[in-house]
C-alpha cells in the first residue's frame, strides 16, 4: 500500500453512526479484519484480548439497550465485542511464561523474562481493576488496527465506549475474573454521507525536541 492509499483509508474512516442493514460484509473481508487484530502488537507480547463476534440477532437486541440504545449495534453487519483478558496475564496463571517460551531460549533466560515482567508490572498486576486498565489499553491497539484495515477495503466501523459495562458483561454472561469488556466495535457499510472529518493541525499535535 502506498502512502497515498494509506491516507485515503484514514480519510475514509469515521465513526459511522448508522449502518446499512441490507449490506453484509463478506466472510473473506471480515476474516481479514480479524486477522489484522490478531497480528497486532502488545506489551510483552501478551496479546491480552479476545474478539467476541456476536452474530445472534436476538442477542444484539439485548445488547443494544446496554449500549445507550445506539442503532449501530443492530444495524451493523458484524458486531465485535473486544474483551480485555484478566486472569491470563497474571504470573501465577502460567500464561506469561508460555508466551515467552514461544521463542527458543534456555530456562534461565525464560525465568529472567518472567521475573522482569512480574517486577515491572507489580502494581498493575496487584488487582483485577489495575489489570483491566492495562489490558484494555492494549486492546485498543488491536481495535485501531482493525478499524484502519476495514477502512482500507471500504468497510466502516464505529468504536463505542458508551455502554454500561456491568450490565453488558451480565448479558454476555462473562466470567469477569477472566474477561471484561474493553470496547464495542461494530463493522458494516454506511448508509449516510460521511460527516466532515475534523482534526487539529499537525503543528498543534506534534512537537519536536532537538
């Protein structure tokens, strides 16, 4: 993709408020979006996310009131609930060591990385609340990449933070010791013209230190 093509995708992307419920994303295109999410970077390579794809229309109807009754929930083609992992990032779960072990290394070096991870994230790992704040931030990296990937092939999205977290997690019957909702992310095709994209100038958001 050229620079011009990438910027075209960024200019195309906006928070779509109403999707055309007569248009469906192809299986191939949607799997491309999910794969981009899967390939996204994360701190310490923990990949602390799960993409819950809700295709049950009755469940979407139940979810919508917990998301401030936003129409995107039921008009989108694909509804992704981005979950932040809780249990899997804890040292005692054994998962962090398994993540480090994906690259061949002696046990001594693996132990070094596990200890580094545990010490660096000591405060973060001290409570599920702190863990959620960290893993939810990581999940946004994947979500951002998914939205850009979708825009590159002409698919719209809308990142939704407007939801009642506890109520939504209850509807989804989540074990919140393992997963908590970070973001609601519908994908589909716009039915209305895109609103004007308003952004600060480059000079206002960039500062060079020389």
